[in-house]
């Protein structure tokens, strides 16, 4: 059975990997921000981690050498990019930055990096 968090990361990944037409950029950015907001809320409240994530809660071992501060930086940059507003060009750039940071965050967590600081209450 797929967990709710698995569904959220799959939906966010699909949305960011297909930015759509330029005139859709603001709508896609708002949608991506809403999905990430739901994922963030779930993980802050102790929901099950997405299946592909092989995380740890400290900075010792695993994660391909990625430390908590670096993972938290990816989380912060992703969150910031998703809150961008403006013209279509600005929103497309924000979607591109969000896609890059989401990929870095997902890959780090799949390789065993620690959770970003906001999710480390576990």
C-alpha cells in the first residue's frame, strides 16, 4: 500500500519535472508549493517517511557524505523557490531552481542523508 507521503513526493516530482507552458508557470508554482506544504506538514507531525528515503537523524555515516546542514540548505532553497511570485519568466526560473533543489534533496535522502532540520523531531 502506498503511503500518503509517497504519493505527495511522486506528485511533486512529476509537477516539477514538467514545468508546462510559460503561461502556466505561476499556477504550477502555486500547486508545487501547496504539495510541498502538505508534505512538510505531514513530516513535521511525524508521518511515515516516504518509502524511497533511507534517512538517519544524525550526521554520522551514510548519505554519501551529505550532512544535516547541506540537506537543510536544499530544503530551505526549495521552500524559498516555491514561494517566488512574479511574471511568467520569474516563475519559470523559480520552478527550475525548485526542481534542482528537490532533486538534490530527494537523492540525498534516498542515499541515507539525515533529514532536514525541520523534520528531525523523530
